[in-house]
């Protein structure tokens, strides 16, 4: 991983991020990345005091598992973690964060032990009267030692030998810094020598007090050890809890460090998706001080970047890989998160540096082959290859790499490639899984623009670049002559060929789209025909049944000699029989071009009329239909309404944000409706609605309402530092 970080120029970024950690740990967080992302999003809403720096406590936990006794300093590190979680419990969190923090229950015995310590990690005097007695005795001895030292420093006999009037601590003993020749004035032991050749002298007058001080300190250490033993025994009983809270501390530290780093540098988070597409909007590489933000879409298998030298091709490659790397480890980045999409990859590989090395005895090309050979056994990989043809004959490399890349495409590997080799570019451009991107050059200003154009192959502008970097004009002109006009024409021909290929693809797509429309229309017509047939059969069956019922009734009446009733029933039967005959075609008004008509359930516009047929445009498809099958749609001329003056006053107070927390869905929708109306009247084109995460019911109701609101152009999750999934940005 360190090699990849270095290759992508992320060393400084990672170093800056690690400064926010309480203790160093791997970038990867075990567990569900979606859950981690959710916690990070929620944590962005709060301002918290970060935990103090802490060492790794795995050794202490191991000692506890063997019933060892921890040093008081090790115990204090555990207590600091407990205290930080007590601080977190005092905060009013919401959602998943609240459930997590409140779910950490600190055992009573551990809580009591934490009260034994002061803020500096020392044991409080009130937990044991012996601490008070020892501290009082120490204070008295210290005062006596200071009194003796002050007396010696102020002594006139010692003045000429004193280098300074400070009291120095050498090997935990008070000493004076004296010049040579002091022996006839003061007695004492030399504790050391200074850089200037002077002597650190411990006066003999202090020996008795220092011995007494050492005995008291020894008593205090024995008492501290007694408590360390007692606490360690209690810790051993709660070892599983301490192991758990130590792990949870690392987890929270991971979250908070990322959030604080993001806030300090105005960065956003993106959760990688299983969809392998890479869409970067306004991404800024962390290594650049004043970056030109990059926007790129990489949806296919290969992104082939060509164009001018020093035009940003390599940095674009590093940007794509860096964005995938940062998203993989849920690290923040400078990007428009709402408009971006980053795929999830198991492996990220960068083939950027020249792998030639005297120690491993391989050439540049051989090193590239080793790197590609490793890819053949991997899946779910994002690869970046800079100057792919480097190290061997360009024509041979073009054919070889074309074959290699076609094989890797079948393995569903995504590759970003930079190259100046037009033959390789033209060979790959014919593959539908290859996207082209060209670094542009401003020919007037004679400089790269650091912009990119999709769908084309760019020129290297080697001669122009050479001039810009100081190569003499005559040398460059000679190079142009050697290069030849024919090759310049060949470059133009290749470019025209690529343009033609791309245009052909676009035409094919248009034809496919039109064919799809025709098939859809044909299916719709078949469905309409079936519906009409079913309706006709049902109607026919109804009339036949009515006719048969009338005949049966007539026969029944005849058998009963009811002559009047017979005539009535026969008349009814005749009337029913007449209804069976198909209806006469409806005669419409004469059709003309531009008339709107209806054919079954389909609507269209008449483009031409000829005898009994009319040409009708239905959704871009022209069809010839019988005029008798068409129904002319009447156009109702709108009545001229009297002029009406409407005055709408703007709301006196309008806000660009709305908080819906704790509201029911119906209350929230009502407030949303009024809020959007006020926002429109106030002239706002973008607002934010906070609905929280919670059970998700309120968020679902709000978003469904926004989908149907006629004035809402679009809406999406707010940036992480402005609510994330718990809020929605609405554009009006």
C-alpha cells in the first residue's frame, strides 16, 4: 500500500490525516463500509473535542490475560479511554450514533476506579489517607532541601564559584553548578559535568534530607504499586470489556479523525458503489496546491488519454486512481460528491514509475510485462498505466498491448492508460469498451490548457513543447523536416479516421434508437388491435345473447297463444338482431397536414393526405393509415379572458432551510409545501430540508412529495458537512 500511496503522490495527504488520529492505525476499517459511512455522515453534524494521544494497549491487555500487574501509567491510558466515552455519553447524539454510544455500558467497578484518578493521571489523596501523609512529609522535606540550597546560593563564600543560581536536577537529585576550586568552600559529591566543563555538585548538607526524601518516595511507590495490583485484579475481571472498549475507541477515532480532517480542509466523503463506473466531478488531487479541478466520466473498460506533453495526462490518471483509493478507505476528498460516482475495487494498481533496476536486473519493458502478468490472476481491479508503450519498439508494443488489453477487458478490469502512440490509440479506438480523452493545447498561446476533450485522440505537440522549454528554433525546424510532411498527413488521416469511426457509432446508435421506437410502436399497435378485437367479440356475444333471449321468449308466448305479447317480443328480437350488424364508419371532417389525430390509444400529427390514406407522425415514426381509422382531435379555441391584475407579495421572512425533525409525515408535507411556496416567492433557486435519518419514514415521505412537486427541478442528498443522508438539497 505504501508504494501505491507514493506512486499516487498521496504521502503528504496521508501524513496530514494521521495527525488527527489519537493513535496510529491501518487505513482500512473492518466491517460494513456502508455502516461506517453512515456513522461518519452523522458525526459530521457535531463539534467534538478530540481524544488525547494514546498508545497501543494490546500489550497491557495481554499482561492482564496472564494476570500480570499493570504499571500505573498503563492503567491511566485505559482510564483515559473510559473517560472519553463518558464524555461522549454526555452528548445528545441522534440516530445510529446515539444507539452505538448509549449501548456501551461501563461496569460500575471501572467507573469507580476512574474516580480515583486526577486529571494528570495521579491517584487522588482522598482515596487513601496514607497518600495525604506521604505527600505532606514529602512537602516538608522539599522545603528543607530548598532552604539549604537557598542558604548556600546566598553564601558570600560560594559566590565566586557559582556558575548560576539555579537548582539543577541530576539523577533525581538537587545539585549546584560550580567552577573548579570549590572544594575548600563546600563539601559535596560530583553528580556530573556540564558541556562547559563545570561540575554538578550535590552538597553534603543535603544528603540526610535526600535520603529521607528517597525513603518517602519509596513508600509512595509501594503504595501506588499496592493500588496498581488492586486495579489490575479488577481490570482482569473486566478484561473483555476493556478489550471491547479499546477496539471501539479505535473505531470512533477512525471516524472522528476523518470528519475533523474533512472539516478542516473543506472535503467530502463518497461511498464506493458496486457499479464500477467512475464519474468524477470537480475533483482536486490532494498533492496540488492550486489544482485545476478535473471532471471525467469513465464508464467503459478502458480510458485512453492522449494529447499534449505536460498537459496533465499523468495527473488525470493519478486523480482517477486516487479518487478510487480514497473512496475505498472512506477518506475525504475535494470533489463535488453529489455529482460524482466512484466504483468499488478490490485492487488498485499504478504502473507509473520506470521499473528498470540494476539490483533486480530487469529492463523497463520487462518490468512492465511483470506488472501485466500479475493482472491476469486478479479480478475487480482498477489499473493506471502511464506511457504504456515505454521501453520497447513502438509498433511492436502497439500490437502486443492491444492484444493484452483486449484480454483484460474480458476479465472486467478497468484500466486508465496514457500514451503518445497514435497507432495504439487508433487500434484501441475501434473497440467499443474504450473511451478516448485528449489533453488539449492552445495553439495561439502555445501552452497546454489542462482541459480534456472526450471522444478524440490528441496530438503530442512535441515540437511546440520543445520550443517552449528552450530548444533552439533551427533545431526544431530540422526535426520537422526529418519528421516529414507525409507523417503529418498520416496524423491528420488517423484523426479523420477516428472522427469518422465515432460519427459512424453515433449514427448506429441513432438507428438503434429509431428501430427500438418502431418495435415499441408496432407492439403497441398489435396490443391495440387485440383490445379492439376482444371488445368487438364481447359486444357481438352480448347482442347474440339478447337476440336469442328475445326469440326464446317469443316462442314461449306463442305456445301460450298470447298474440299481442308475441308481436312485442318479435319486434324486440328484430331490434336486437339489427344491432349485431357492424357500425358504419364514422365520417370525419376532411383531414389536412398539421391536424392532430388519434389512432386507437396513440396520438399523432398528420404530415400528408392522399385519397383514403394519411401519413401520421407518431413519436417520430411516420405511418400510413386509413383515414377511416383516424379520429380527428378537436382543437378548442381558448376564450379570451378579461385582463386580470394579480399582485403577489413576497413573504416578510423567508429561510433557505427547513427543519422537520420530530414531525409526523402529514405535518412535514404541509410544512414542506408552504416552505417551497415561500422560497419561490422569495426568489430562492436552492433550499435545504433537514428530515433526519431515524426510521426512514419521514425521509421517504418528504422525497416522495418532492418527486411530485411541479416547481422542483431536482433534489439530492446534502453534502456530508451539511447533513448528508439526513438532509436533502432542493433546486427550484
